C-alpha cells in the first residue's frame, strides 16, 4: 500500500511532456518579462499619478535666500541672493515646457484637476516674480536671476517649448501676465535667434554655423501653436521650412533617420543617429501635422517625411520593445526618453488617423508595456539619458549617464501614456495565435 502511494505521488510530480500531438505548440506563451497584451488604462493612470506626486514633491513653488535658506514670501524683499526653493528639477526649461503641456493634457483626458493645478501654480508663480527680478537685473546687468531665461532668452531651448506651454495654458485659463512673456519669447524666436541665410535656425556652438536636429522641435513647438492661435499662415510656413531644410541636410534616406548634428563648414563630419534627437524631429512633425491646415502647400511634404522617418524608427525597435541610445547601434543601451517620444508620436498618429492601427498598433503597445516597467512605485522613470551636447565620436553617446532626475523623459512619458489610454479606448486589442493584433476581423 505504501509502495502504491509512493508511486502515485511520483507520477504526479513528473513533468508532463508537451508535444505536437498533445498540445497546440503555437499557443505556448513565452515569458516576456512584462505584460504582452493590451495595456490597462487604470494602471496607466495610476502610474501617471505617481509621476505627478513625485514631480510635485521635487518642484516646490517658492523663493528662498540662498545664504540662509529662509523662505521669502514678500516679493519686495527679493535680492540678488534670492533663488527658487530648492528641488530636484528646474521650473523653467525646455523639458518642463513639454511637461507643462503634458500636465494640461492629462487634466483634460483624465478629468483630474491636480495635473492642471501643477502647471498653473508654477506658471503663475513664474509670471508673478518676473517683474520683481527684472528690477534687480536692470540695476545690475551682471546679475542672472532664476528667471533670466524668461526675461532674456538666448536660445531656442530657452524660448520654444515654454512659450508653447504658456499659449496652451492661456487658452485654458486666461492670464494677462502670460502675454508679455509669450510676446518676449516670440520676439526672440522670430526676430533674434541666429539663422542661416535661407532661414534655417542654427547655432554657433560647438562650432560656427552648426545645426542641431533638436532645434526642429524647439522652434516648431512654438511656431505651430502660433499658427493655430493667430490663424496666420506665415507661422506654419516657417515651421514647415524648418523641418524641410533640416531634413535636406540631416536626414539619411537609406536609414530613415536624422543625424544629431551637421556643420556648414564640415558636412562630412561623422554622423550619429542619437535616439532622443530623432525623437525631437519626429515630435516636431507630429505636432505640426496636428494643427496644420489640410490645404497647406507643404503638408504633403511633411507627411511624406514623417512616414519615411516612421519606417526607419519602426525598423530599429529592439526585441525588448524600447529603442536604443544610438538607434542603429545594437550594443548601445536601451533609453527611456527617446522611447517615450516615439510611443507618444506613433500612438498620437494612430489616434489622429495619420497611420494604421493595424500596422503600427502592436509595436507601440509593446513599447509602452516595456516603458511602463521603467516607471517605479515612487514615480521615478529609470533609464533616461542626461542632457547631451553634440559628440563627434561614438564613445560620447555610448557612455552618457542615465539618471532619474534627467528631466527629458517625464513630459514625453506622460504624453505617451495619455495617447495609449486613448488607443485602448479607440481599438480592440487581442492576442491572436500568440501575437498582438488590432481590430481583428475573421474572414471566411
């Protein structure tokens, strides 16, 4: 009897052999390491709330004396020793211009006022303190206040996305104090920023007459909003011109990718297809196509370039779902901010009807599921490359550090999550024969 029990227990412990004759092998589910299926809108919202909480704690609104640390609430007491209350991120930067836009969109889509409050509390604060700091800067031109880049923008990084965010914010909640800041930013971008003779925005760093593909988004983010709110075609014309003329010099048609930099005096300089830089170019096209009139003379050219860039980006998605620091270098690391931008742009293009959900839905869902694993329980986004200048050899890009306080990934991740939520509402996502499919229709 004991021998029989022992034999029965042994039989139960034997692993069942899975064969072609007893199992549909094609339905065996691999261990992907994360959910391989339709994202859950409630889970995405929970992650976005965690990001909001983290950023709210790390970007306090207020002033302090940098010597004593004492809080300053009376703006008439502002001195050259006054600084923003210390936090983990800056309140004024091109990254935060994108974030403010993302927060406003989150408030609308999620019907959660806390996201809008985040933006308005900080933009209102900046608008309130600017005149007080300007008094001191006018008296002492050598003094650079915490709002110096607002009063005296000196680059597209200073002006483009912050102005675009203020325009969007002003449409939601009118504030006359925003208008003078917007006008100052617009004056800089349209009239003072260095350009080539053909009108292409350029920089004189690190070398004279250099193009950074980043500047496509830094300029188009504002120009497209100006075209929308004013109805003046000249802004759409300038935005389209930037994209087309940058592409003429920097788009590799064979790869479907943009180089990070281009030198007027060194056009044969080595080209590096940095992930986030390609993200900025991709995002510029999506943002412009979203508001550009259907009848605009350059719309088809922009749309064609977008599709060619999309093809190049899609071809280089890694098996993990994310994209790499150098897109065409499989030994470079997986990077979160570029991946977030690509997810946002592809999902938005699907939601806007620019591209097919059947064709591109599965890859963008895979990408979001992978990126969501980079958002931890504290609302930190891991794997974000820090700020990056222009390099001329591969080691520079391969070895850029990652940091949860690299601001570049937070706005795009919020925007990406929101578009994925919309995607799950607009489409039926199923697992068919082990693969993700969108809007499956069975044909007899």
